[in-house]
């Protein structure tokens, strides 16, 4: 048995690409969730007492392993809820703990004078946030937020632990069926690079564009 | 009450698992640190060859998830080479290579951020490259690296939990075994999560002490103030493993 079998590699490539597609879908949905939830959390944290409790909960989520959270929630969820749903929810919540910090730094970076101006104009709260603070805050943190998209993509193999048919799970399945682990797992690594290196370059471009402004 | 008794009865098992997690964290961090320093310094020198080697290392190992590396080492490597790594060692190797790539970027950018006048001063004093690095550049870059290193260590500790998927008997594995043996999902997993949280808090405290020491050696006042209580200040904004810097 030779180490690398090209024929086999091409045979299983569609299966792996299917896994990759699932990975991408999960990443996109969970990321959108983290973007929205993170913003809500970063604003809710300004509320006294409730904000402190929320801060502790987010800190707990951020300092404990994602894979444990995935398995824990998966085990507690009713059996009708699929691993995919649990995966998206847990990834989204876990990453919102990070994006909330990013938004917070953006909000704190908005000059005090802007708040005072909004107050002087007696703008209602939703206008102060919606028209003054958030547009300035979010613009500054776009590159930082973009980085978490790549980070999240690289965390999707953890969904293997709850049996979601993402890339790593598919590789393990086809690889163990034919006992061709070398090809299967090397391909997974390669496919990860194919996605993450170009996206890293893209984020760097974004960064230059927004930091330069 | 019952749950608390359950936890207390099984505390030794949890602690056994936690000890393995700590071993993985220390081993992975040590390897990552060495790799980060070597490739980070290589990335900061003028010649293109070491820079290219550093870039390739960083981009490859930063681009592949630690779990994928771990699977590769545990399942593909033995078939490809005939060597079977001990699973704990495979986990440390994968974590170290992955986090080391992030660390190398931190080291490189911190070295490049050292003021130009400092480098010029070492040239004026006719220092060798080695003297310049050891006496001037690295001590200053060190203080700047530490906060990000702190975040990387936490991320590394969290990432050790995936090692149970290749059969390492760490804290995550203990939680799983206890659940399977007793059916007490909530208690088994909450217990493990709380231990992970405590380990993270110890790591955060340790990194802050290191930060203060580094700043004091440079004659700077630590950013969080000087008293012991300042160690409990809110953590710096999280730098996640997987985040390009």
C-alpha cells in the first residue's frame, strides 16, 4: 500500500468539499449571530448590576473551552434539536463574548464630545446610539471584527465532537472507511489553508483601507 | 445538595483530569514560546531567507486548526511514517505549533515596534547583532509582547480540551467519562467548566505578574497601577487564537 493514492483522493474530494460547504454555511450563520448578539451585549453591559452579571457570564464563556460548551449544550438539548443548530447557537454565543469586547472598545473610543453634543441637542437614546455613537464605533472596529470570521472558521472542526458533518467529520468518515487517513487529513489541512490564507489577505486589505481613513 | 456531594466525591478524578490539562497547557506553551521566539526573530531580520521561512511557518500553522493538526499527528502520521506518537505528546506538538505561529507574529511586530533610535544607539555603540537583541531590543519588545501572550496562553489552555478527541485523559475526558458512568450530565460538565475557569484565572493572574515585572525592569509604571489589587483589573481586550494581528 503506497502512502498517497491520487485516485482515491479525487474520489473522495466531492465528499470533503460537501463538508467544507457545511463548514462555510455554519460559519456564516454563526458569525452573523455573533455580530448582532455582540452588539446587543456590549450595549446591555452599560446597564448597572445587570451589566456586571452579564460581564461575568461572558467572561466565563470566554475562558472555558468551546468544545466543552458544544458538547454540554448538545447533551442538554432535546433530541429533536440537531447538532447543526446547537453548533451554530453555541459558536454564535461564544464568539459574541469576543465581539462584545470589540464593540465595547469601539464605543469607548467615541469622543466624549459626541455624547455631549447628542445630549445638548436632546436627542432621544435611540437616535444618540443609532445616528451618532454606533456609526463611528462600528466603522473603527470592522477589521477587528473581520478577524473573528477567520477565527470562527478555524473553530468549526470542533463540531466534530457533536457529530456535525463538517469537513473534519467527513474526512474521518471517508478516511476510516478505506483506511486512508494520510490523504484524508492532509486534504483537510490543505482545504483549510485554501480558505484561510486568501481570507487573511482580504482582511489585511480591509484593515489598510479602514485604518488609513 | 446531592449534586454537591457528587462533585466532592469525584473531586480527585476531576483533579487528575485538571492536572493533565495543566500539563498540556505548560507543554504547549513552552513549545509555542520557543517557536514564537525563533520564528518571530527570524521574521524581523533583514535577509529575505529567514523572513521567508518565518512567513511560511506562520501562514501554514496559523491557517490550520489545532484539532486538524492533532488528528493528522494522531492518525495520519503513524501510517505515513510508521512512528506512533504518544497521544499526549501529539496534542502538545499540535497545540505548540499552532499557537507558536500566532506568537511568532506577536514577537515579530513587537520587535519591529522598538524605537528606531534604540537600534541606532546600538549601532553607535558598535554592538554585535546578538548584543543588540539580548540587551536592547528583546527586553523592550518583551514588555509589549506579554499582554498578547497572556491572551494566547488562555486560548491555548482552552484549546487543550480538544485533546480528549484523540484519547488524552484530560479534564474534558473526565467529564465525559463521569457522564457516561453516572448519567449526571449537568454536574459532570459544570464541574469541569468551573475547573477550566479557575485554571484560566490562575493563568491570567500569573501573566499579569510577569507583565508588571517586565514593566518595572524597564522603569515603567504598570498600566493598571501598582497595588496588589490592580492585578484584579479588567483583562485587556481578548486576542483570540485565530485572529491575525
